[in-house]
C-alpha cells in the first residue's frame, strides 16, 4: 500500500499497533501486518494512528512555529495549494437588493507545495529496549518530537527553499523588510510595529532571540519609559516569543520579526515513518531508529510579517 488513505484503516488496528512496537523492540513480528503500514517509497513503517496522534501533540509542544502558524495535512493532495489573497467584502444590503459583487473576488494565488524530507536518527541500548517496564513508545515519540521540532523551527526561520521549507527570513518568499538601519532604537521598534497593517497586528507577535530581547529590554523613550513591559513580557501589548534560531543583530541580519504568523503555513505531506537499524549498531548492543518527515513551509502572504534588517 502506497498512499496514506489506503494505509489508514490498517494502521489504526490493534494488531498493527502490537506488531509495530514489537518490531521497534527488535522482537519477531508479522511482516504481513507491518506491510499494511509500509511506505513503499521509503521502506519505513507509518506509526500506528494512536501513536501518531501522540507524536503530533508532542511535536507541537517542541516546535515554536507549529504553535503560531497554520498547520495543514496534505497527505493525499497534489502539489498545488490555493491561498486566499484578496480583500474580503462585507456590506449592509437592503431587503431585496442585489448582493454586491466586486472585481477581484476570484483573486487567489496558487502556491507550489513541495515534499521535503527531514530525517532523524535515534539510538538506544538494547538493555533498555528489552526491559518490559521501559515505555519505548513514549520515549521514541518524545525524542523524535524534540529532534524534528528543532530542525523544523530552524528551517521555518532560515530555510532557503532548496530541499527544505522557505523560511521567514529568506530573501525570496520571506517576510517583507520594514526598515534597514545601523542599530535598533526605540523609534525603530515602534516603526516596525506600525509598518504592519492593522488587520495583521490584531494577532501579531514579536520573534527574536535572547540576545536581541535583552537589548530591547533596555530601550527607553525620552520620558524614561521602557519599551518592554516586564509584567507580561510584551512590547506594545504584543507577546514576545524567543527562538535560538533567530539571528543576532549583526550586519546583514534580520534580528526582529513582527506580524501574524498564522499566514505561515506548515504543510505536512506524509505522516512520520520509522524503521529499525538493528545490524548497523549490533556491535554496540544498540538499535537505531531512522525516521522521516515529509513537509513544506511557506509564508503565504509576505506582508503579514515584517522584519528589521541591519545594514551591512
């Protein structure tokens, strides 16, 4: 079976769940049962449905971007998605009057969706794996979620669109540059805030790393009022999120982003697949676990997120 839809009824069965996790422990398992969840393109086995649900919940906790972006499952769709890119219209209409139709009602942008492969390898000692009290499901889910979550966030911020998602800081397809400056001042941060349209400011957040956040905490206006509000870690009433993958305020870098990140779409192309690598690590009394994710990420509306760029 090659498609997600074809595999779904089988990967949700108790039999598949049992044989999948027996295989992960290195025990004998039914190939006939496991083959029902095998991705013929990769040779990996899809996690049982219940485990995949736990994995996705754990991944959302580990990935900052998944908590602020729009996450879409496109397991069975093609390589195009339609993104709304027109201005919606609401008007009062008198009884029996015609509903207004306006030019641009069919304005949609078509975005190509790729299926980039993200791989992770986890190794464990066989002594732990064969211990009946060891919760291998919970352990692997957390390890993979942590590894994939970090790699995803880095790509969603810095990805260049070549064999990986397009990040918000990429020159092509990334966020718009609100201002280029030599150093960040109080007025520059205010300017970044108002460079974003009100419709995007409503649900906007700030994104930066720890070093930039520390610098912004010291900024004051002429009356001595701090830009950063310590009581709730906000700037101008908007939450500040910090990621180690945002750059420092060095020459040519884009250290601060502000806007509505729900316009960044994380598009899952296939559920996580896993297989064991028993022979490769046998001399170390270990079993390796190779896992793949297939996904893409795009900022669907570039004006929804703005950045400050430091001059070279």
